[in-house]
C-alpha cells in the first residue's frame, strides 16, 4: 500500500539551514548512505511533490528534498520574484550541506527552472541534472481551464478549484485526486509567496543551456498538459546541452513522478547510473 505523506515524512530527518537570504527547510532520507540526490519540487509546491519517490529512491541513495525558498516552510528571500532569484540562496544551502561536492540534482517543473539557473551560474556544483517536465523552453501551452481563488471561498469551493487545477495541469487521471491530495495542495498553495512568476512562459532555459557543463537527462509524462502537441520537439531543443537521454513515461501527465511513480523511479535510477 502506498504510504501517506505523514508516513513518508516520519522516515525523514527535518533539517533547517540558515543562509544570508533566510531559512531553508530540507527533508533527508537515509542521509548517511552517500551519493546525495537532491530533489527540487514544482511551483506552489514543497518537498511533498516527491512523496511517492523519496522512500524508494532512498533504498540506494541519500535523498534530500528542499522546500524551495519562498515556498513550503522556507522563507522568501528579500526581493525574490521568480526562479532567477533562487539559485543563489539554493547554492548557499547546498554549500552548507555538501560543501564543495558536486551532486546529482533533479528539477521538476519550476524546480527545473531553478536548476537551470544553478547549473549555469554554479556549474561545479552539478554532477548530473535531470529535468522533469520543465517549462521555460518557449513551447509551453497556456492552460485556459485553470481557475483562480476568490476571497471568502468556503473550504469546499477551494477544494473544487484545486481539483479542477490539478486535473488541468498536473494529472492526466482525475481519479488520483483524493481528499488527502486536495489537503496537500491547499497547504502548499497557502505557503507559496511567489505568485506572479513569469519565466515559465519564456524560453529562458534555451538561453542558459550553453552554460551547462554537466550531463543532462530529461523525463516527461506522455500526457503533460504543458506540451500537448509539442512533446516531440523537446528532445531537439535540449540538443544544445550534453543530453544523455530523453524519456517519455506512458500514462502520465505533468506530475509524472507521482502519477507513474514506480516507472519514474526506475527511469530516474537508470539516468543516474555511474
């Protein structure tokens, strides 16, 4: 049976790191196993975007998942507005945890944007980078069915918006949207202090790609709503970097590591083989 978020968290060590830009909250599983693997979540998310991946991956790796600055339990750096403001604070946190060690990083969606900036500005930090459904490639669809929140909405009305939005952009299979997931989404959205992000709609990653020095792997869901009609173009766009593999996971939407967790974990571990 799939463990609950609380059960996954109960196996983690919660670590708070203090930087010049504020505090960062990390969760670590099997932290002394060596070969650290750092997971960067998507927009309006937190470490729990990896709730179905952290424990399986920690069977062979030390797994670290951060609440990106300005989201989850991490504080918003002064003046930070978007992904290009977060790579510096993230590097400060990585420096405290891993010193000068080059590490494997996985960036999902917005987290992939942050990883793109990190790899361009702190190339020695990144051993390998795995991009999961990232935007910023100049292709992303506008999701017109997304709904917003109004002041004074009841909990049931807010849940209805979350359900709509999760199905519109995150998950191909609406049946996966449970009350527990709605509660998780509400908790994450309430803690998102970076609501006016714009880089995701640009081609910023194409501009940064020539600065990347590590090997790159891509993992996308077959039914990623951001790339309906253009999924076949992504691999070509990533050819400007040292792309070692591009994998499309069947029967999965944008949140591929949740919707098809077992397949995703297998593909990711294959990407990270030494």
